[in-house]
């Protein structure tokens, strides 16, 4: 995919920008995300004509307008279903699904569930800003308890949905968590998501400066990020803190992860864990980590490929064709009990 | 037919047609029995119409009235248009079957019962206090009591079958007897059994033995002069190769055929719902033709993935019934806005809401014509008979692709399950569906509009240089970019309107099916009322009534000449299986006023009902 | 008004009304400015109509044309029916605001600009190559250039505010100047500011200082004879206590009021969608009245939980817009089948599909009247003005509870956001909604039917002895058990039809709004076209045209006398913000033929458009 | 709730049967489930008038017709939403939601997700028969890969959804798994579900004799049940086998459960686990156990109550009423800026 062709020099980030004026609020986290996506497209050498962005409705879902590729701005919550159909028609396309916490987890929760379960080969980017931004700031399924909004003036009473746990429960085979402002990690995750065969689910924390400003502050601010996040790397220990001074290990009796000080009393070599993205239980445990007592896990939480749906679909078609003499509708129509007058 | 005469007098004239109804427990194999009988008649040169009458429970307790499965067939020597208002012969394999089907018989009908099943237990289960065979309530019918169960066991006693397997042959015993009743050949059924049970030859053998025994039993009855076989005239069918086809099968094949005709893969996305599900089942067996079927998580996903298929370059299609259609309406609007072709089949059932899911109705016409938010016109067409579901589907696809629009094809539960002989079309003789407007020529092409059809180009991802964005927001008429410009919205609304309404010009003009312009009364039908209206008008014309039959295929928009044609009649009568929806749509199109004739019992019209309605409105002209 | 005259000649007669438009960046506080100006006029005895014109982007880049926020108000001394076709005065706080609003002005209008904002950068952002203040393109307007930004900073320079806070006071400076322009009192605004910023008195102080400075600036202009304030006549308003109300607010309060009137808790279940969302926001603040609001996961869940609320004994209600309505249609069918009262508000927006979400339209009438599977009649009513949304909602609830049926109330984005003064109703004077049919008397009661309304009893879980099952399947007319009986389905279909159609008898008869029966032309409107039609007909009648105005509240079914009333006119003209949907519905009801006057630009009709249409169709009678 | 009142003698199982003839196929697992529910209703002394059964569409969803209580046979997939509304109107009702694997996990997946997340106080019984029975046997989201059906003639290619993992991922606070034929355990689970405050999710394996006969055979047949199931009991070790000869313990390096022989080499007292239904990770691990190498976990997998949605709703209403003078709409209408002419 990354082979150089002198006639077609590789595209740069900017080449993937469409001619449409970007209409997000100044300071919106969406800008950082689109930058990361463009970088990724350039890095992997994506062909514009084979690239399709499908979205639902929301601020985030305007995304396809701003990328110079094929794009489908669908209806609220249904992007996964549109994307599934697109891939069934043409499994060679590179499909990206863009959705929000409202679009993907509220009205579209069921489609997200099923595209993950079926494992269609696409990248699903869920922009989590904890609000329905486009409709002016009502709370969303990821809003925290107590969050005030025009539809929850006394505070949200719904316990929030945690996207990564939901995805794992749904049977997703690639689950990652990223933050708009952490470009390097984001591009890295998107690149791996791109190369993953099957549905790659990436939750991206995205700051909405108008309706939920500061949502990411507690874990993404420069000053706190290293203490508040365990940034996952395959094969590496689960350390965090400015100088990696803290880490996570298994608490076998409780089957939980617990925080300990590196070099401290509990650093006894027992039950230490290296990040293994193919371990589904570990993935679930990492997804469960909650601030403030535990760090938030970012990076690739889970990655364990299995065959993708559209590939299996075409395998069956090929197999059927191998086993059958029929080639055209004429063959079908004439088969079975017929009689001639 | 006059059944009594035919079965009793040796030299009775061969009747034009006969209606036979088979009934028994869900587990009795009634459907196999019925379709084999149908095939045999068709191959004997009869025209036929068949309809299976399943219970709505999956498998109700044996012997219960709501577990009765039935199958009705009319066959004969003229164009058979319906399964017959009532049956001439009932084959009832247990008391419950007799009980629930007695209403379906003509006076004087022949009733064949399996006497062995009239045990106290089964009589009770059917709610009989006294055996109807003794109580006199069957006076007026000619009842033939045969111990079918025991005779079946006897017939297979020499064979290597278990008791259960032996009991299961009962239906073929009954079929053998029915074959004898109508002088039909057992050959096709025997070879069908041999093929079907190729892996279990002992089962084939047992069934064949039962079939032959039933037939032989008839011959002894004949010998003892109890009853004669009845010969039914054969039809003058157009020469050609035929097969039986149900509406669901025809619709499924219509989709696959349409995809072949436009050189695209079929992408069929659906969610199961009665009575549309068999379309999915049929298409799922066509993977060897490259058909993609996708069982989506719900109807919304089905519609959206069908849109995705069309977007991706396949012919996207979906099928559902009323409640599922309701769920698709938002996404249908998206297809209109994105200008993508999708064929949407609605196999209607009795509503509102869940309604009577296994019963038939035509009450989704409003929904098809008007049921979307915004000004969102969508062409709607309707199929009139099982085999016509093929043509109507191909036509729907042709319009969808030509005009780049979703198209709704209406059929119904009756059409879906009913079967009729079908002269197999030759794909090579069908007109290809032109996707030439899918050859972009310059940069503006994704939003280029064909000046005649107003269709935009069908540009799918994968084509270099034509990258573009579509969606549900209003688009600029030229650039295709999102536009909030007031005048542009007005123009685009007009284009969407014109695109569908210009279609009027391309539609074949409305013809009078039977009768003449200027007849006194026209019976105006649509969809599956075709059969009963057609036969009723034929009968009444024969009696001298000035009545015509007009049948609509294009429900929205109407062909240009439609209102003019309708205005030639003094009166219009619209029988429909709803509370009067076509009457509304006709009023909306400024057609001459029509009288509604609503029927919402979950059952098709009978010929007699329509004849009576005609008679009530006209004097005979001699 | 003739603005030039009024502002320039000292002794000019006070005009009847004036239209002022405020425009600036999204962040400029235009909406606050507008509503404060509205209130001041209302309190000064004017009738008024206001409309906020938000950008569709949440917060577009400062200075961009698509980030311009505007607010229009008409106020005056006669019944104000619209916000005015065009403005007499524009207050433009930056070049983009000037640019996009120039089309909205009458010739000769007064334009007040903040000169300080006409920097090269902002001119460029607005797409001006040359400053319009210099280019001559404003010739024909009377332009007043004021350095509002700097004057604001100067006015607050002594106060303890940051530069940013100081800059934010610009809108109040402009308001002060506008108050001077029309001789309006600043008192109410000052006390509003004091209350609003009670916690931040320095902000209140700064804004008040700016307000006063703007006013003072006007006085110096007057002193230098540059311009005079213009006095607008005040209206003869009916005595009473008034408040401003938007359509969304009125609809929300209508639901809460209806619940109070029938002695039930309100259970409001909704999913956010523009422009219906504010109804949810308003109701969410009424928890102290016991109102339950529930933000569901989607529109389907919202409708189903509203059904659940009604089932549980509360008054269930929901609100949405077109695409959301599409999703609710399956569940609306369930409410029909289960015979439960649910109020469904559709605040319409421009379609199809996502369409132009922030623009107004009336294109969901088809969907409301016909958009369900099966024969599923549902009453539909429409609100005509912001405050009328209250009455229409209460009426919808009354019908829903009385007839045990879902009812659809149609409003639209324009009504939802527009505001007008409203004489506050006294709840004690509104007729209670009778739920007496909710007092079961014997065992059969859950399916007992009121012989007049055909409504079944409203029996909710919790009542001993009345346990029963409901659902979407057809029910036996007496026992309420599931029934597949053909005749029963026919009878139940008829009952559902009659229930809604009998309502016709109970509806208040259609009145002629203005004009007389037998006038030559009737302009027939529904919903938010009330304002422009009403004013246009008034104007044209004054000119001697024989034109009447008829306005529909009941969209389905129609009151009994409607077609008769309409048949008295020679011609009918139906202006609607869709492609002609009411014309269809009228044809369906066999009303006399009507000429459509479709407008689908996402904007309301202007008075002038309707006047022109009338003039084109009639000769003046003298 | 179980107090005896001499005037109203306690109801028996049979008293909860309605007068409607039950119309499931002979041998259908639904019969056993309804029996267990009736036993439970009798055992907890449920009041008919306060009991509401809400269902969607499917064979399973006909359930409400057969119980002599209030019942609402809704539309396909939407029972959770109807139930939520019912509880919002009257939080004193005992609401049971009856759904199937198609109704609850296919079309209704999103509503199930959100009722679990919100934690409405009800019992949700998902009849899992691995098929869409009512529409004649198409595969469902829980059908196994390769399962042939009229809509998957060459075998299912979708990986199945595992209901308990889905529920845990959705944030459910009570998750149990039962089998139609294991009456005692089923009644016990239903009783605990009834007493649980909040949404209690119970997956019940149900044999469909017509379209998916034998689905439960491998783990529920008398001969194999004890080897194939670990029947969970709070505070007890995770043993299984005819004589409890095998058990599960933690595999700390892998964060998984592994099977060992009781008294065998690996029975070293390390990392043994007693069932703790409040441990969410354990719950996830138990839900993940898969035949044939591991036993299937049945019983109460997870139980960790938190406040229920309708209770929180009414708390806010009460709080709002305490802090406000307004009592009637007249107060609201007159509030704010008004003027008198
Ligand atoms: C059927 C339907 N319902 C509701 C809406 C209104 N709507 C548009 S976007 C949105 C929420 C978007 O939230 P999210 O997905 O979080 O996106 P964000 O704006 O926060 O990026 C809603 C409710 C709609 N467009 N269509
Ligand atoms: C909107 C809608 N779509 C589809 C259907 C058809 N339908 C009825 S039941 C059912 C599946 C039921 O499966 P499940 O929930 O597993 O119940 P089971 O019959 O297996 O108990 C379907 C698809 C429907 N009634 N309504
Ligand atoms: S409202 Fe929020 S999410 Fe939307 S564009 Fe603005 S900052 Fe971004
Ligand atoms: S079809 Fe299956 S699930 Fe339905 S009643 Fe019969 S056995 Fe039970
Ligand atoms: Mg969001
Ligand atoms: Mg099932």
C-alpha cells in the first residue's frame, strides 16, 4: 500500500483537505482529530478514490465534508449500517466511520454494537465530547452523573456508558482510546486501526469548547497527563507517572489491577503485567480503570484480529460458485420443476 | 363446478374448473400435499392458482383448531384468476380441520375425511361435543369416510419403516385418492419423492406405496359404483415452458434479474418479517449468482445498508412489511436526498401496528405514497399476481436506476404465498437496464443531471478524480455542496418533485383490462385484487352488464392518461383491502370521483362479493 | 412605516409600526439585545412579533458571514401579525452582518453600523473587496456610522472590568441607541441586568453604563439635528397581564397545563432535535410541578416510553421534528391499537431527510395525516402563532384523553423560535379535561367503550381486579383478547376509523377569519402562515378586494362544515410552506378544488407575496 | 411483601395463569420458564394488580398473555422503552420485561443497552433460543457461527453476541444466566432478580424444539450438566463436575480463569476464588467461559446494586419541590417578566 510510484508522488496531509470551509468552533477538538486523520492518510498512502468517510449527524459527523475523498453524511446514528452496505458492495474500499457519543452510543448504539460484532473491516472513530453539541449541549450517554445541561438542569442521573467496555462487551476485536490533543499517540493508533483487518474502534476524547469545555482537563492537561494516564504499549509494563514511577499489577484475589510504586514495597516481581493487547480480560480491566484513584488507559487496549464480515461474505459466494453450475438468472429460472406446453 | 353431478353421473360434462381444499394438522404435511396436487394439475394442462393457509402459531398442539393447516387450489380449463371463493372438495385429515374449513365450502361439496382421526380425544380437542359425522351437521354435503390412517399403515406394513414414519405417509395416501378423484397422473409426484428422499429410499418407497394405495382405493370405489372420477377441462395455455411460482419467489428473482439486467451485483439487505421473509430466504440461495444477502439487525439498518450497497455500486434492495416499512421511512428520505436507487418491497399485511401479521391487506398505500417527512416524492408500483411480482420488481428497479431514486414495490401476504404457473421468461429477451448515466465525463459529473430524467450520475467510490460528498442535507444544484440558500432549496425541491412527476410521461398508458371505455361502471383495482375483480367482471360481462375492469400498476405517480380513461365511465368502484386508500390517492390526483369498497377482514375479496357489488349498481343491458 | 420621514422630520406622524433588525456575530449577544428591545416595546404598549435568526453552525469563526446572528422585531400600534417582510432599521455590528442582512431591508432604511468593526480583516472575512461604507453600495439607505466599539470601551473605562468584559457591553450600547431611536424606556432593561448579574454587579454596571452611553449618544445627535427619534403608535391591547412567549415555551407549558387539567402527571419523553428541543428544555425546568422529563436514547424509545407513561397512568407526550417523527410512526400505530392517549408534537423543519434543519417548513402534513402502516387514523391539529401553541397543545391533549388516541400537534421552526406578547391565561378558567371514563365499573371495563366517543377506558396497572393485556395485535371487540376473526377485524377497523371521524361532530365549526362567506377568493392557510395571510388579506380588503381569510386548526379530520364553508368562495388559494400538501388533504376530504401556492425556501411567506398573489387573481371591487 | 393476610390467602403458582390458552409448541422451553415465573410470583407474594409484564414481539413475547396480571405486548424490540415509561409514570409497579434473542439483542439492542445502563428497577428476562422462532427460524445474534438457517443456508458468518458480556459492558448491575430446564436454579435466580433494586438481567437458555432443537443439549442435558456448568453460588468456590472434582482458579499472569482438578497438582491453595457477585471483573471472566474447554457459568454472575433510575427521577422532583414555591401552572405562567395593560 505504501509503494512509491514516481508518476503519482505521495500525498501530503494537506492534500486530503477538501475545498470546503471547516465550520467547527474555534478551539474545537475536532480540528486536532482531522489533522491526525490527514496525517494518517498521508502516512499510509491512502488513495483518495478508495477512501470513504461515512458519518451520522452531529458536529463530529460533518467530518466527511472536509476530507477530499468519497464521503457520505448519513442520518443520525446510522453510519455503521451505511458503511456495512458500502463494504458489502465493494470490499476493496477503505471505509472510515465517523460518529459521536450521541450519534454512536445513543440513537446509533445498536448499529455500533452490530458492526463491531460482525467485524466489518473499517475504522470507527467515536468523538466523545460528553455532549450533544450540534443540538446545543444536552447531556449524552457518556456525560457524567451530575452534569448539568439544558435537559438535565438538576444534573444527569443516568450512569454513563463507558465506550471501550461497551465495545469489548459487543465483541469488538480492536479497541483503542485516544485524546484529541495527543497527536502522536492518535496518529499511531489510527495507523494501526487502518492496518487492522476488521472493525477497529477508536474512542477519541474531544473537547467541546462551547458545551462541555474542560472535559478532558483532568487527564489530558499537560501537567497531569502522565500521572493520569497509563499509555499502553504492547509488551511494555503498565507504568505511568512523570518518570514512570507508578505501575499497575494484578491483584489476584480480587482479579483487579492495583496501583503500586515502582521500586516500592509492593514491587516484588509478583503479578506484574506486560501489556498484551490480545488479552481480552486485561483489556476489560484496562477499560475499567477510573480516575481519580486509577489512571485512565489510553492507547490500544485490545487487538486480536479475526476474519472480517465482508471477507467471509465473499468467501461464501466463491464457494457457492465453485459448487454450482448456475451462472445466470436463466439457469435459476429454468431449474426445478418445469413443464412445457 | 357442480361437484355432485360430476362425481356421481358417469357422463357428466367435464366442468370448467374445480376448487379443492386440503386441511389437517400443522404436522400432517398438508402443504406438500397441496403443492404436489397443484403441480400435477398444471402438468396435466390446467391453469391453476394455489394458496397455503398456515396457522399463525408456529406449531400449535396437535388436533387444535388453531393448529389447522390448509391449502386451497383452483384448477381448470380457463384462465384461473383466483383460488376460488369456496371449495368443491375438502380433504380433512382430522376433526379440527373439518371444523374450521366447513365455512369454506360450496353447498353440496364432497368432503373426504380420515375417519380414524375422529376419536373422542380429537373430537374434544376440536371442540365437538358430538361427532359431526354422526350429528347430521354434514347433511347437504356428500361425505366420504375413509380410514386413511389405518389404510396407510396397512399399505406400508411390508416396508422397513417405523410406525412414526408410516403414519407420516398419510398425506400421500390422501393425495393418491385425490389424484384418482380427478383422474390425475401420479408420475411427477413419484419422481419428486424419489428425488427428495434419494438419501432415504425407504421413505420414498413408503410414500409411493401410500400414494398408490390411495389411488387404488378410489378405483375400488369406482368399481363399486359409489363414485366416479371427475374430469376437469384443460386450459389453452400459451405454448412455452412453465413453472409454479409464488409471489415471494418471483419478487426475489425479479431483484436478481434486475441486477443482472443492469450489470450490477445485487445487494439485498433485509430484516425478517412476515410475510416478506421468504424473499430473503430465496435470495440467500442465489449466492452462486453473486447475490449478496445481508440480514441486518433491524429494518433501519436494512434500509441504510441497502443505501450503502447502492452507494458502493451494487443494486441495493430491501424487503419488509408495514411495521418494518414504518421504520425505514427516515432512511428512504435519505435515499431521495442522496439520489440513490433502492428497490423497497413492501409485502403488506393486516395492520395497524402488529395487526394480524399472517393475514393479508393493502393498507400501506398511504404510507408508500405519503409516509415521509418533508416533500419527498417516491414512485410506487404494485404487483397484481404471484408471477407479476417478477415483472413489477424488474420495473421498480428500472425506474430506480433510470431516475436515481428509491422506488416502492407493493405486494401483499396473499400474493407472496399464493402460487400460479408462470411462463418462464428468457432473460435475453428482457430489455437491459441502462446505467449509461453512470459514465462520468467531466469533473462536475457526480452532480450532473440528465436533462430528460433529471437523474444525477451514479458515481460510486473507487473512481479516481470524482471524489465527492453526499448526504441528507440540501445540496447546491450545481456544486453538490451543502447549501442553505433559499432559492436553491426551492429549485431542488422542484427537481425532486419533477423527477418523479416527469416519470408520468414515460409510463405506459393505462389500459382497460376488460370491457370498453364508456362502459357504465369501471371496477378499479390495484395489487392482488386483480384476480377476483377480473373474474367477477368477466362473469358479469357475460351476463350482459356494462362493466369494465381497470387495474393500476403505477400507484404514484399515475400515468398521464389515467384520469382521462377513468372519466369515460359513469361510475367507478374501487374494491380494496383497506378502508379506502386508493380512493384518496385518486382524489388527490384529481381523478373522477370513485366509490370505495373497503374490505378489512384479512382475507382477499371473493368473486361473489364483487359480482354482487356490480349487480347492486347496474341494470343488465341485454 | 416611512422611516426616512419619521427620523428626519420632527413633526412626522407617528407610524403604525416599525421593523428593526439587529445583526452581529454569534458572540455579540444579538439575541439578548433583540429580546430586551422587544420587551421594552411591549411594555410601552406596542403589539410585537419577534424572531431570532441563528446561524446553523454552533459557533462559526468570528466575522464570517455564516456566523451572523440576527434578530428581527416588528412592533406597533395595530395587531402585529408578522415580524415584517423587511426591516426599516438595521443595527449591524460588523461587515458580515451588514452583508447578509442587506437583502432584508426596505428601500431607504436606516442602517446603523459599528464603524470600528469595518477593519480590513473583518471586511475580508465578510468577503468585501472594498468597504461598503465607501463603495457607494449603500446609496439609497440612510447610513449612520458610529464607532460603537470604542465608545463602549470609553463608557466603561472607569469601571472594574476587563477589556474582554468591556467589549462584551457593545450590544447594550447599541440597545441604548436603539431605545433613543424609538423613544423607549431603559428601566426594564436596567432592572433585568441588575437581576441577571446580581452575582456579578460589575458586569451589570458596565452594561448599564454602555446602555446609557448609547442613549446619550442619540441625544447629542438629536441636539445636532442630525436625526430625530421616531415615535411609533401604541396598540390597543385587550386589558390583562401579558408576557412574551415563544412557540416552544407555549407548547411546553401547554403540555404541563393539560396534565394539570386532567389531573395526571405529565410524562414527557423526547430525544433532542432541532427545532423541537427547547420544548424539552422548558419542561425540564418544571420538575417542581411534578413534571417527569425523560431524554430517551432515540425517538423510537421516546415514543414508546411516552406510551408507557400513558399506560402507567400519566399523560404521555413527546416532541420531535420530521426525521424523528419518521422514526416514531411504527410506535404511533401501537398507541392507536392500544388506544392510549399520547400528545405528539412535531415542530417541523425543512426537509426532506436532514434537509435544512434550522429552517422552517410545513412539509410534514402528509406524514402526520397518512404516514403510518395499516389503516391508522390519528387526529392532527396545527398551531398558528407562538402563543397559540399553548391552546393547540391543550386541545391536542383534550382530544387524546377524550378519545383515547394519539394526537399529532403540528407547529414549526418559525413558530417555535418566534415570540409574541401573550395574555396570560388563568388555569382556573380553562375547562378541565374529563378523565371520567377512567372510572371502571365492572369486570369488562378495560375494554368497555364509551358509546359517544368510542373511547375505551383508561385503566392503568395498579387497579386490583382489572388486570388485562393490551398490545399491537388485533383485539376482540368485547373481551379484548387477541383475535384473528375476520369480522372482528373489520369491525375494529371501523371503530378506529369512526372514533377519529366522529370527532368531526365535536370540533368547533370552521369560521371565516376575515371577510365574508361568498367573497370571491378565500386564502386558506394553516399553521404559521397565519400571520402573513392575515395581514395581507387585511391590507387587500382595505384596498377593496373581495378576499377572505380562512385558517384551519383541525387538519385531520376536518370540521363538518369545512367543505361547505369553502364552497361559498369562487376560488381558493392555499399558500403553504411545502409543495402543496394541504391541497392534497383537502382534495381527499372532497373540499372544493383549491389552487396551491407552494413556497419551500426555508423561510416564511412575506405579506407582499400573498398580496401579490391576491392581486394577480382578483380585480378590485370598489 | 410476604406478610400473610388472612382475608387474602397467598396466591399459588396456578393463580397467576390467565384464562388464555397457551399457544407455544409442545415441548417448547417457554413452558418451563412460565412455570418458574409463576412459582416465583407465588413465592414472593406478588400482587397481580401491581405486576406488569411488558414484552416485544416473538414467541417469547407472547408471555404476558398467559399471566393473570397487567400485560403489554409491545412492538418488536421496544419493550424496555415501554417499561421505562411505565415505571416513570408509576414507580411502585413491579415490572417484568420479556424479550428474546432477536427482540432484545437484534432490533432492540439499543433499548436493552440503555435500560441496563440507566438501571430502571425491573426484571429483564431474555429467552435465548438462538433463533428468530416466530418468523420461522432465521439465525439470530446469538446463533453460533456456521448455524444453518433459511437466511444462512451456507452457515452463519457473524460471530455471536454473548448476552451476559454485553450486559456487563452496558453497565448492568445484576446479570444472571439460567436454563429453562433447571427449574430450581431458575426460580432462585428470578426471586433474587425480583428483590434486586434496579435492572436485573437474566438470560435464560430456552430450547426451541422446532427451529433450533438441542441448542442446550451440550450443557443442559442431565448427563452432562454437572461437567459442563459451573453453577455459581455466592461465597462458594467455583467447583463443578459430578462430585465437584474440578474447579476454576485465577491464572494471574494471564488474568484468566483456568480449570484444575480438585486435590490435583495445581490445587495448591494459590489464586483460588470464591464467587463474589459484586466483583465485576470476575463477572466478566465468568461470562466469558466457553465450552467445550471450560464450563459454562450459570447462576448469578454479577450483582452489585446501585440506585435505580426512577427513584433518582423522583428524588429530583422532590428536591425541586422543596426548593420552589411554584405549585401549579398558574405560578409558572405568571413568573418572569410580565406587564399589565
Ligand atoms: C433522527 C434524528 N434525531 C435527532 C437529530 C438531532 N441531532 C442532530 S446531532 C444530535 C446529537 C449529536 O451528538 P454527538 O453525536 O455527540 O455529536 P456532537 O455534536 O457532540 O459532535 C442530535 C440529537 C437528528 N438529526 N436526527
Ligand atoms: C418491526 C418488526 N420487524 C420485524 C418483525 C418480525 N418479527 C417478529 S418476531 C421476530 C424475531 C423474534 O425473535 P426472538 O426475539 O428471538 O423471539 P423468539 O420467537 O425466538 O422467541 C421478528 C423478526 C416485527 N414483528 N416487527
Ligand atoms: S459546538 Fe463543540 S463540538 Fe461542536 S464545533 Fe463547537 S466546539 Fe466543536
Ligand atoms: S417455534 Fe420454538 S420458540 Fe416458538 S413456540 Fe415453538 S418451540 Fe417455542
Ligand atoms: Mg458529542
Ligand atoms: Mg429467539
